[in-house]
C-alpha cells in the first residue's frame, strides 16, 4: 500500500455520536493536522445544513471551514446547476438553506434526503407523481440506517428512496456515498490521487467498501453503526479495522512512518 497523504473522515458515529465527541476523536483529528496531513470531512448527513455541522464541529473543538466539509447537498447544488433543474425537495426544513439562491431551472426534478417527519404519505405521493411524470430522480444518500440521538439504529433515507424506485420502476441518481464521484470530489480538492487517500468510517458498505471501489483505501472503525460481522458479509473487505478513530489514525501515521 502506498503512503497515505490525505484522509477523509465520516462524522456521525466516527467523530461524534449525538451531541458528544467519541473518546479520542478530537485528538485524533488534531494529530493528523499536526502531522501535516490534509483532512476532509465526508458525511452523508442530510438532516443538517452546512452551517449546523460546522457549528457542531466548532463546539467540539474542531476547526473546520466550509471547504473542509463535503456533503450530499454540496454535490446536489453542482448537479442541479449543471443539469438546469428545478427541484421539488423532500428534505428536512433545515437543509433547505443549503439550496438557497439557486436559479430557476427548466427541467423538473425530485431531490430526496433525510426528511424525518416529512416522510408522510402525502409527501411521498407528491414526489411519486412528479417522478411518474418524468422528473429527474436525485437521492442525496441511500443509507439503510443511522444511529439516532437515543443511540439506537433508526430507519434512514435509503428505505424511502427504495420505495420510490419500486413504485416508479426507476433508479435514483445517488449524489452522496456510495457514489464514486462523491469520494473523488473530496480527493481532487486535496490535489491528490485516490490511491494516496484513506477513508475512515463506521459503515462497512457505504463508507469503506464504496471508498475502496472508488480507488481509495478504506478503514472501518468499531463505533457508531458498526456491528460485529458487518464487513465479513461484503465482497470488499476493509483495508484495516480499528477500535475507533484514534486507533485508526495511530495505525495510519505508523504506516507512513
């Protein structure tokens, strides 16, 4: 394996859980930066806008700018502009600020994210009817579960994307993980090649296996949504598996040394 020159880090379940930092994670991020390693945060979070995520990181003691953070909403803005779309949003009200000031496009689209209580029959049926008439189908993510504020697994947006795919007979364009383009966007921002970048996440499929498919190395941490045996069920195994972010960073820095 070639030397790692940059790191992508998932947030929920890796850096923090709920409102608290996971033990050792803040120091781990600091160690990477002190070692001169470029760090980008690559998250599929679609319930909070960029401003909310940055405020949370700042509250935990992590200095980060908008340029350090890659979310599906960022990728979606680029896609909407490029394809001249006028979206109908099935997302959380808070996330709508990340789509402000977009020019009106000429082609209809449906953008679905983590709408939580917005996933009503009426909302889903409205999205279905638009898709049935030919609107472009964009999913900000397709994860199966996330860990809620109560620390328990919760139904994620992927189930609702799958329902609309089944009803329409169409396949959504996924803009967040596991899309290879999403990983490559962050890699290119660091001016590096995929083989020189490591992804660290708690989701064996959407963080780790997807990163490896995109040409990166992928490290699984045993925090957040991780459960024993999750990696063994996949055809693509992690480059490495560690107890937590602190241990993963220790291993990466040791490898480079």
